[in-house]
C-alpha cells in the first residue's frame, strides 16, 4: 500500500521554557470576510527582504485566482497561508465538506501528515542537546531487538532517511483505505518494514521511510519515559502556544475540521475517519495552517533548538533538481529563493510548509484530498511561484488547464517539487 505523499505520502526543556511568545498576531487568524481573505499585521510593505526575494508585495488576488482554478480543476478545498514580511494572510477556496457544502476556512483543523516529521525531528534534536541521546550511536543501545540491524542504524540516519529501512507503507499488508479503523501497534509497523531486507547499507544512500520515524517515536518514548503525545505537548505545543495542534490517538479529529478525501473508481470518497495509529510518529499531528506557520517560524528563527542542533537539521543531502533533505527538514531551490520546510500527503490530505531562508516569506498549504488532479497541479505551482518569486509564469502546454480529460492524479503540492523515485510515486 503506497501512501499518497508529496515527499513520497523531529534544546533542551530549559531552552524551550525560555522561548519567547510568538509576535502579536502570529498564527492568529481574523474572522472571515466576504472575500474569504484574512489578514493580520500591518499593511505597509515589508522590509528586510533578501535580494533574492522580490521586494514588492505578494499579489494576493493572483494567488486567490490560482487557488480558485485548482478547485475548479477538482480539488475539494484549499487553505493557503502567506506571510509576506509582517503581513499574514490566509486565502481559502472550495469546500471543507463537500456533502454539506461548508466552505473551507482558515480555522479548519486538518491532518498534517508528514509535516509532523519536522516536529519529531526537533524533539529528537532537543534530546541530543540535553546529552540524553547520541545521534551517531546505534539505536539498538536504547531499543535492543527492535531492528535486526539495530547495531548498524543510528538516529541520524533515521532522521535523514539514510537508514535503508524499507517503508512499511509500501508493504501490501498495510492499507489504510481498506481498513481505516485498524489500530496498529507501532512495533507492528516497524516489523512490517523489517520483514523486508535493508535497501542499502545504512548511511550510504537515501530512500524515504516512514518506518524510520516510527522507530524514532519509540526511541523518544524510551528515553523520556513518556507517551509520545505527552512529549509533543510538553516540548513543542505548549511552549509555542499551539492551541489548535495536538497529537492524535484515534480516528476522530477534534473541533472544527475539514473532511479528507481520496479518489477511487466511484469518484471522490470521504476517508476522514482513519485511525491515527496508521502513521503514529510519522504523521499523526492535527493542526491549522496558522499553527503550522507559527511552529516553522519559531523553529527556523532558532526559538526551538540551540544553534548547533538547528545547524545539524540543515545539513542537507543533495537529491537533485534543487532538492535536499536534512534531518527532518527539506530544502528546495527556486530561481529567486531557497525555501525550507516539509511536505505531507495521504490520509485524505496534501500539505506543504515552506519558508525562505531569510524568513521574509512563508507559505503553508492544505488541500483536503490526497489525490491532486493533474489539471489542478499547475495552479498550485503558480501560487507557489507568485508567493516566493512574485512572477506570473505562462502556463505550460503539458499541463494546460482544461486539456486533460482522464485527470491523472498527482501526489501533493509543488512548493517542494522533487520528482525522485523514492520521494514521489503514483498511488497503486
């Protein structure tokens, strides 16, 4: 079973205790307006933009039009947060619930999918900063017997997807679409992965593996002596006041939330109720676009990790096409800027979070489908280019809107646009 995903489809407690509160208005979304555009912060032009980033404002109307076109091409609903200097705006389009036709809003919660990996990576690096974990020591030291090759695989390799562990989501015995309410023990997910041989000698290559992040979740629980949801809450969510974020432990999503959809032979299918144990440490976080933006801004501003650990997170392995993967963090090179963040997909959603390296611009994208129609994909790409480059590129003939009748599906959104075999696969 192959999970839909963009990228195929985480300091010490004292440091976090001293984290300053987010700037006024950060992650706080204003009430809906008729145009369904929400803004916070001053309206004057932002300052301090790097030369590689356009100094003018993002054309919000052009981005809104692109999102509307993506919905017209088959995406049920979209929430798109843009931070441009000191101005934060959330654009929405389409429906959070196609059965009731409730419109998407900025306050809708959603499954973040693999975006949660960055949160877990931050926790692992906090433990390193506290000298409770050596990233380069075999994980078998803490989890004896869990991995057949536990004496060869390190936490650093798990964080960077260089362990060689087979992805349990690719095992045919795992299928959240046919058995969404099955409750998985994390150890059983690991065993699905380790029932296959290592794909390569640990540390010598790269392949995206959800199995590795399940192992990291078990590692965090072993070291801290706490349930993973408690660790997320104490180390990340409460210190950053992420009140609309929580680590899910069942099939339901608390509070106001968007439904999640897939596409099968019958058309659009609601798959919102999926037990969180299907992904656990690899993607069980629930959040809003505002909370995701607050977390990544704090992380990349140095308010979550000490400088040494943040630098480790940013040691990227070059994977081609301007794409790199660090320790739970992605890098994408644009002609005009470099963005850092993470993507997610599956569980009825497609998600992406990206921020320029100078912190001047940021985007968080949520679409409530794991199957992005090919005709819609180009419009997400246009929105990303408008956000980070300020350009209005002409539509390419290959994906021209309205010319595709079979509507092949893509995974995820194009802020991080890597097309490598191991990071982007068609759903089977």
